[in-house]
C-alpha cells in the first residue's frame, strides 16, 4: 500500500480551518511562525530552504503570501520549490486587489468603510484587506500579521513564474480572492486536468 501524499500548509494558523477537498486523505503538516498556532513546524516561511529538499508532494498557502514584502515573497516561493518533489505543486490563495479596488470605486467606499462581514458577523474594513486585519495586529503586537504586498490574477501568475515554477494556472476565486496552481516541473496531462477541474469548482465558491 502506498503511503499517503504529504502537503505542507504554510501559515495555516490552525489545523481546524477547513482545507480544499483535494487534500482529503493526505498527511497534513502545518508550518507557522506563531508559536501559539501549535503548528507541527514553528518556522519562518522565509527559511524554507533550511528544510529537507523534495519532502512534500504539495504546498498549500492560503492568505499568507501577502504577509511578506515582495522580495521576501520571492524567497518564500523559491523555498516552496526547494521542499517540493519534482512532480509536486503549490496551491496558493491570496486576496484579489483588483477586485478590492473595483468594489471601492463602484461603491465609493472610504478606506475605513466596511468591505464585507464574515459569516460570524465580523466587520472587515477596506484597510484590513489592504494592510492586514487591524484588530489582530493591535491585539497581538505581531508585525507578521500585516500585509506587505498585494496581488491580482496576472501579477500572481507572473510572480510564480519569476520564482521559477515551470507552469502556472491562475484564476479568480469567488469575489475577493485569487488562486493558482504552480508546478515545479511541467505537469502531466492528468495533473493539468486535475488543476483545471479544481479551479473550475472553486472559481465561484
């Protein structure tokens, strides 16, 4: 019997947060810089190159890449390639700054206006999406919760290609996020179909 595939959840914060269905049955290893997260690996994602190479089938990184300055984000992505197996891929989700700007203009919102409310009723301001959730940054005193760069569908694809990924498929997710599959090496036709079907399913989620 083949061992389960392994994925590294970078900046996952909490293993209780639901993940993409595609990772069901995989071995879940979580990495986070915050010791309070009780992650399997307490590590700064900018130091991924210090981990064993080719150790994971996939890297999952949701709402985390925007927490690094651009040059640091490039370092993080190169770390993804370091820890991925040759046939591995990264699955990345970030806020869609093009969508945010469009909503701000169309609704004539101020930076301190509410952009949306979470299912639990939490108000997320325009500035929270651009700069990071202000209340969390203030309460924790941790600068790593701040947002230091932003992405659109095109810029995320170009950023991943700049980091050396062989093929990237990027698309909008829902109304306020961008997602991308990034392959370390050119994927097989089956893996391309897998990525496309996953993005199709999540695009309007």
